[in-house]
């Protein structure tokens, strides 16, 4: 036998030993090197690592964000209206050593079960706390409640080596037996609010109408006052003109006034007047008066 027949097995054994002593940590994971169950190395960065062949083993853990859906639970807010809620949780393994010690060989399933219990207790605690009503849970204010659940759950999840990244309440429903009663109560509340709004609207309309009526009366009163003032000034001006005309030519003024009286008295198709022929009303209808006025 030649040397090559001895060297090849040796080289193969050495290569196998070298390969079994090298391991790779992916960028999506963290790893622990365990020797007889005891932690010897913690690898949180990606790259090559070395271990003792046949003695050390590698425990790998996800470094990505994981998700968990909690089961549906019933909570009782401050207004005693029970709700059925469930949550969607994002979390990650923050401390692999503490995570390994907390969950042991149970791995991810035990961690998810423990985290689900933490979340259920905190959901009940936050949504059932004083001052939190079902309307608050169903309103946009629920985002603040989710932040509280996330913060409180994260504190307790740290004992498992976990970090709670986010908590979202998914479904928030009423139990079937309470749905109809709650719906009727909500309809009654909305009807009452609508009645109040209509009453306030009628009150506002009455105020506007009263203000408009008062303004109308004030404007009309001022307009009538101004009209009377203008009429009085016009009458005074007319009287002044008449007086001035009378002082210049009294005879012509009398003639003009008589013609105006004739026009007012005799206009129309069937005007009938019963007067004495000697009445002064006909003075300017006589020929001698007419000639005198004409001269």
C-alpha cells in the first residue's frame, strides 16, 4: 500500500472535523453555542463561528419581527357593556440568553403562549380600567389604549427576552346576546341627540327671526321718520314758493289756483257739480273775469 491510501482517510477526517467546527450565522437570526446545555457563545451578528465538534451544538433564533394573534376574549369596560376583542401583536427576540433561559426547550411555541397570556391580561387591565368606556374603545381614542397595552406588555415580555414592537386591536364586537339591546340603546341616544339638535336649531331660528323683525321695524320706522321730514320740508318749500308767487302777483296767483281747482273738480267723464251761478268758484269762468285775468 502506498502513502496516498493512508493520507486520503486522514485528510477526509481532518476536513470533516474542520467543517463540523465551523458554523454560519445568517443575518436573519441569532445563535447560541451550547455545550452540554450550557451557553458558551452568544452570536448576534451574522458571519462565521467556531465550535468544538461533537460537543457543542448550535441553537438558532429568529432575529426578524414575529407576529402573534391573540384569541378572542371578552372585556367589560367602565360602562358595563361587554365587548369581544382580539389583538394582532408584533414582537422580536431581544435577548437570546434570557429568552433561552425563560422558554427552555419549549422554543417559539412556548414563548408565543406565554406572550399571549401577557397580552390577554394587559388587554383586560387596560380596557377594563376606570374611565374607559365602550365608546372610547370604539372611537379613534383606541390608539392611545393600544399604546398603553403595548407599553405594559413590553415591560412584562422583557422577562422572556422579548420586545413587543406593536399591538393593534383587530375586532371589537358586541356579544350576540347584547347586540340588539345595545343597538336599540344607541338608536335611542342618537334620537335624543337629534331632538336636542333640532330644538337648538329652532331656538337659533327664533332668535334670528326676532332679530330680523326688530331690524325691519327699526329700518321702517327710520324710513317713515325720514319720509315725514322730507314731506314736511317739501310742504314748507311749496308754501314758500306759493307765498313768494302771491307776493309778486296776487291776481295771477288767484287765477292759477282757480285753474288748478277747475282741473281737479272737472276731470273725469261724468263729473256733476250743483253750484249757484253766482258762486265765487266760477269767477274766472265768466267772460269779464277771464278778460281781466288775460290782460
